[in-house]
C-alpha cells in the first residue's frame, strides 16, 4: 500500500504541493484530476520516486522509501512501478522488443524468459507484427501500447500514467483506456493523471487537485483488492546476471559505435588528439628501440665482454705524463689472469693519411695484434688478417675497411695492391666487412701490425691501450675492478683508467630508457589533452541524451548502470582512436624503414599494447566525470528536458 503524509514540494519559492496526505491500495484505479499547474503531475512524480520532495513521508507496504539510497530507489521503481508517459518516451532507434525488455534486463532477469514474456504482452496488445520495427517507425497509438508493455514487463504493482491519452486521437485513446481498465480488473493498481473528466468513468477513485492541494477525494466504485506481488525481488541466477551484463555491455558498445557513425566529423575531431598521441607513443618507442639496437650493435662491434685499459685517472688527465706507461710486462700480467681469454693492443697513429696512385685520403690508422678479429668480433669480407709472425716481424702489410677499399679502388680488387701510409708502403692483404652502423664514405680505416707502427712510424715502444677479452661466464664489472687494482699496485693509485664495454652498454640502455620515458611523457601529455576533448564531448552527449537518461532511470536503470554505460561509450571512443593511432604508427614505421633511414624503427608488441592501453585508460579517466554527472540526474528533471 502507498501512504503519503505531509508531502511538500517547492520549485524555487513557489510551492507546488502543499501538505499532501493520501493512501492508495493495490487494485485501485485512481485518477488525479486537475487543470494544468494544479500539481497533479508533480504528485505522480513523487509517487514514482522520480522527483524529490522538500518535506514529507512516503511509505510502501510499511517501507520508508525516502530513507532508501538512489540505487535502492531505482530497484523499487523497477520492481513495483510501471510508467506510461504522454509522449511515450521510447528509445526511437531500438526495436519494439528491445524497448519492452529494457526493465527486465535492468533487473538482470533471464533474457530468454523476458523476450518470451515481451512477445506475449505485445501479442495481447496487437503489436506482434511490429516486434522488430524501430520504435520511431510506429504510430502514436502503437508507441503508447509499446510503453504499456514496457511498464508490465516486471509485473508492476502500480502503473503510473501521466496524461497517457494526451497525444492520441480519440480512437487510440479509447483503446488505451480499455487496456488500462483490463489491467486494473486483473489487480494492477492504476494511478492516472489527466485533465479530461470524461476518463473519470474508468476510475474507482477520483482525487481532484488545485494549486498544489487536494480539494476532494471521492471513491466512485468498489475495486478488486489485490495482494502485492512479492516475487519482484531480484532473484536472478548468476548465469542470467552474466548474460544481462553482456547484453548491457554490447548494447552500449553498439550505441557508441552508432554515435560515431552518426556524428562522423565531431567524433573524428574528438578522437584526433588521441589518434596523434597514440601514434606518437608507438613511434617514439619504436624510434628508441631502433636507436638502442643501433648503439648496442656498435658497442658489439667494439668487442663483446671487453675491457679497455689506459694510463691516467681520466681522459685529459694533466698528470698522465708523470704516470708510468703501459708496458708489454703489464700486458703479460693481465694475460695470465684466469678470467682473461685474449689480450690485444690498439695504437693510433696521429695525422694518418693514405695515398694510392693520385688519390689521397685521411684515415684512422690503428696498430693491433693478430688476434684483433677475435677480440673485436669483426669479420673479413675478402683476403686475410695478418699473422702473429707478420706482427712480430713488423711486416709492411695492412687490412683496410670496406669503405676505404671503395674509396681507393672503386670496383678494382684491393688485394696485393700497394698503398702508402704517410709515405710508407703497405701491401693490402685483406678487407674488413662493413658493420651495420658504418655509413658509406665514413669509417675509412687501416689496420696494421702494432710492431710495424712502433718501429716504422712513431718509434714508441710503450703500449697506449690494452684491450682485454674476458671469458664468456665472467662478470665484467668484477673483472674490471680486479684488473685495475692489480695494475695500480704496480703503477700507483689513480694511475689506471678502464672502460668496461658491458658497463657502457648498461649506461646507454639506461640513458635510452630514460629518454624514451621522457618522450613517452610528452606524448602522454598529448593524450591528456585529447582526453579533455573526450570529456567535453561526453558532457555534450550527456546533455543531448538527458531525456533518454531520465526515461532509463524512471523504468528502473540504476545510477551505476547509467554511469557505467557512459564510461563504456567513452572507452569505446578512445579505443577506436587508439586503434586508428596504432594503424597510423605501423604505416609510419613501415614507410620510414622503406626509406632506408640511418636508424631502423623497431616496433614490438609492448609498444602497441602500451599505446592502446594508455589511450583506453585516458578514456576511462576522462569519461568518469561526464558519466557521474549523468548518473546524478533527477529523473523528473531529465524527463522534462527538450
């Protein structure tokens, strides 16, 4: 039973309901009669819990309804009340069947059972042939009958009808009233608002209102008392809840995609920021991956797991001249260590240039041992490297880089040709294969026996740089520290400078990761800007669909359902933007790599996943506020929005 006590409602300073006190039994056919502005529709809204009073009490079957929270009020409306509106308030782009089963899906009831029940209701209301038509394609009378079926889908105890015949012609109006009378005869309570006194013949009770007050309450005839339906509590099974949740999700995804298609330009401009940001995130990470791979390849070409030893505490050490030079005894000392695989030297010749016939080229000339290939991990393109005996005998032989071979000899084979290094003749015995990072025309190098440089070029008998190749299973940092300590015992404190290639590699990896993180941060800021655009457009969507939100709330959708629906739409919008951004990034990376750029961009699945998830999370974050705004709407206020 409905019981209202001392109910008051103000709009601003205007009081539209004044101390309303009424009780309504299930089975009654109550007509709230009065002229426009009498407060009858406002009272109906209060009974339907779609508007809030300023004061008063409202109980239903001894339950205080005003003590319920918004979620509980939605559940009460869904399970006990059915609404019929003057303007039908159907979802115009959904089918008749989809409109009718909405309330059952909000209650998470068995979908198949709800569809069967909806079909039975539509058949009884002579709408079975229109079941799959869009609601917008029906006549006014047909739409109003669909709203009756929607009101009955959850076995409502009361039907609340606000001027239900107001937009119908007399024939359809008569048919609707006959339907309501039949429902009432079967025990459904009817509370109908009208200003048409001719409808009073259907009522068992007429409540007349004027200026927000009840001026008369007349019982016209007896009514069939009926028990309240006590099976409306949501006892949905887990399977039904899952199916209903999936239907809810798919319906909102479909709605979001439909909005994208309907508002193409607006949607594209909204997504543009996120598209660019997603493409930027993936492209910058791909560029960072390519740069890192390029640098690590270059480090690899310098020698894997190697340590380079110089004298002095640092580069440019002014006291280096006072420190004892590295000697061959030092080299032998290092070579005897258990964790050392090979030891070599590298001695640079300053001011080096090479002459062949009429061509003269500035080069990098380096004296090395015969084990240079093993230490440096380089390969021969043609010919051979010099032997230990040739190094010991200071032979005038050399191996040149591929770039120098192309510069001096063009298409001619360089093997056994004589070139002149600073005027000294050298026989070319081999050509080193070009590394991936070497660019054409650069890295022109000459490698010759170290003993040849020291005896025939600069006369320096000391070692300028020792290169150590460690065993594969050795920790290079520990080995570095150990070698430095051993040599400093002999040379003195701060007399040895070492470079650990693995440490350099880790440092570069750390630097590139930091740089990549910084670039990602910049791209993410662009995502946030795009997210603000999404938030703005979702606020516009909420405004455009305010009436739709009001209808859904009135027929039982909970505020959390409304907010989740708009969140899904926001995420779908951002996911579509992210997908487009990923495709653009893939095309961009592929196109740049086709141009044979100096750095190859490398895409990995993590970059794509990061770009996609970042955009989606932005949609979730920036969609929250509009979704929350939608869920806080008062149903009656939303329904009055035009």
